[in-house]
């Protein structure tokens, strides 16, 4: 087994990739990075300054000034943060600014990273690539249940619309659009729970390593 493997996990929002990535990192004894937090933190920095997350100049300045402490903020989740993250992630200069941060994270010990372009752009030669997905309806249902559990009352239809818009932006952007790498193992979690997804993924990772 590679002593410093890089496990790339990509997929759309609410497919379960974050939960899966954290469990795989723990099982394999590897550092874990939720790369989506980088874009959320950049989006928040732009909002803090009263800027527009879709403005390249504002977003690129925020990305270049990103500090690891920014990833510890407690306001990186929720509809506003989601929208800001998706907006800054579509800007090529932002993605370029964050490229080294992600690669350096895994350079020393290997890592498990989840995002939307890990296996296609950040680590095209990753030891293992997984693409975690589920139907749009199931992903919206999961996100809706998460929001309700946190006390946010919102209509399921509104969550479905927001998730669909995010999918369209992520898949249609010019800079690193969301897609499965040709050599990725596709894991559809629509009809399986987190434990089953973890079992399948761990077996695949061990087989590929």
C-alpha cells in the first residue's frame, strides 16, 4: 500500500461525500480536507467586506488572503454561504489561488480530500478517485432534513430549486466543471445509507491501493 496515498472524492452537494471522506480518513489514518470550506471561507471574506462574491477582483483578493483560521469560522454553512461559495468557485483566479493550498496539504502525509474537482484538476494522478452521487430529489430531501434538524423551517420545494441551481452552476462553469474523472469509481448513494456507502468505498479504496 502507498504510504502517502491521496484519496480524491468528488460529487455534487448533499450526496454524502463529506461524511464518507471523514470516515475514510479516520479508517486509513490520513489527514482530511473538506475543500468546499476553502470556497465557503473565500465567499465569507468577500461578504464581510461588503463585496459581490461573483466579482472576480473581490473574490481573487479574498482567496489570496485566505488564512487557515478562516476555515474555523462558524458561519460557513447555510444558504448564504452556499451561494457565495458557488459564486467564487466559478472564478478561475480563485481556483488557481487555492490550488497550491490543496496540493501542499496532501504533500507530506497523503490525504483524503473531498470537493468537486479533486480527481480531475487538483490531483489528476490521485491514488484513488471516487465520485459520490445521488438523485437530485434524494439529495434535496437530505439537505432539507439537515436544515430542519438545525431549526431552519424551509419548504422542500425551495431546497430542490436551490440545489438544482447549484448543480447547474457547478456543472456548467468554465473553470473545473463538476464531473466524474474517467478513472473514478462512481458510488451512487441514492438507495443506501452512510454505513453501506462507507463499506463499499473502503473496500474499493483498499482494492485500488
